[in-house]
C-alpha cells in the first residue's frame, strides 16, 4: 500500500514504474530567468565581465574611465585603425553604468535565448547585431566626412555599449516565443526604436537600434532550427529514459524463463539396434518423457521420426524355424515358447538350427 501523502511528496507513479516529472516551483522558474555557470555559461561569464566594468565605471577614477571609454569607442577613426580591438572592447561596457536598463534587459533576454539555442548561437546573434549595426552607422559617417558633408570631429564621436547586440538578441528571441509574448516583446522594442528616431538625440544610436533589431529577426530561421533540434534531443532523451525504466520494471515483474541447455540430436546408424533397449524392448530411462502416443522421447532433443518396422530376415513374416519361434519386427519380443529338444544328428544339423534360433531370439 502507498501512503497518499508520501505519493504526493514524491510524485505520481506511471504504469511502467517511472516517476512522473514534477511541475517546477515558482522559485525555480524565477531562478531559470537568471544565468547560471552550467545552464548558460556564455551569458553568465559575459554578465560577470559587464558587472566588473560597470562597477569600475561608477566607482573608479573618472579620468581613467574616460580614457578607457575613448580607447574602446567604435568611432570611424578607430575602426579605420584597429577595427577588431574596438569592436570587442566597446562591447565590454554598459552605457549608463551599473544602474542602466540595458544591464537588466541583457540578463533576461540573452539568458532566455541561450537556454533555447545554446551559447554558441546566442553569442553569434549578439556579435552579428553588434558588428553590423556599428558598421552600418559609422561607415556612412566616414563617407560624409570624406565628401565634406560632416566636420572632421565626427570621426571621433564616442560610441560604445551592448545595446546593438541586445537588440539583435531581442529580435531572435521573439521568433521562438508564443505569439502573445512574441508581439509583446517586439512591441516594447519597436516603441524604444521609434522614440529614438523621433527624438534623434544621437543619430548613430537612433538608427543603429532598428538595424540591430532587424538583424536579429533575420536570424530567426537559424535559431528556430537549432531550438527545434535541441527540443527533439531532450524529448528523445526523456523517452529513452522512460523506456529503460519500463524495461527494468518489466524485467523485475516477469523474469525470463531458464531454458534447458540444448542437447545435440543423436542419430543411430541405419540397421543398428537402438540404444536404451533390452531384448528388443524399448524402455524409459532418465531424461525421457512420454509423448501423447506413449513413445519415449529425450528431453531437450529434437523428436526422432518413427521408423518403419524392419524385419530380421527378408520379407517373409511367416518364416518358421525348427524350435517353433517366429521372426518379427525389431523392437517387438519374439514369441518363443521355449527351446524344442531335437535329437542330435551325426551331421550336426540340430546344433546349427539351435544356433540360428538363439541368434534370432537375441536379435
């Protein structure tokens, strides 16, 4: 008997004996929204770096912080001199510091994306949005300065932060959510982009955010395929575990029968008397069981086909001998009433007939 309270605590049991999965608690759902070292390593490591730079930007020496931000800026001048360095360094800072809205959004959005598509694809989407949006906004500035439409000071505008990569992750994540959450997320991101374009406080960032969001939406087919494979792999793993549990339970309930060892079939040579007979009479020994017809068969051996009755001498069933015996089929006792005394003749004919009779009786 199972205690109902114990059953409620440990989870319901299925028919195969495997415990049904429990519903995750509310606290566990909240914990899954945040990055972990094992579940979301990319987001977790990146968040630690951003936390360190944000703390230094808020509490460090301001002159040093300003110099680091200028050296990490992805302005047109730095992109022409050392593009790889500034593209990486500019993504290590959060615009606004520790209390910026982008930090909280980064934790929630990138964690959700990495849990669905993996760390490599989440990092790829973030980097692609960051690079494409940066180049799309800075290269036109360099061209405008070259033709004289903008002053030379525009080549050294301060440009850093994670907002472009974050917008790309928002666009990619929206393609993996249910329609209600998808349109809610896109609505919030679209409102932010529209507000930037209306106010146009920073033209570079204002146009860069919509470009990054469209880049993330273009990555939806790729991340959706990866999310489908990941979900299918998890489903197969759960089905395999359930099948193994059911097999173990079935083996415990119904053990396999112990089969006797297979004994090779033995054949007797044609014309030789069968083993296990005495005086032509078949007897039942150890390791034999009778069939329906009463014929003994060895246990574990293939059944032997019945042989046609064979006669000792020719085909004459009515052969009579001097002593009154009659030759019969092998395996049937001859009807011998006894030896008939005959007078011994001088030529030994009586002795020869007695030997023949003894041979027939023994055969």
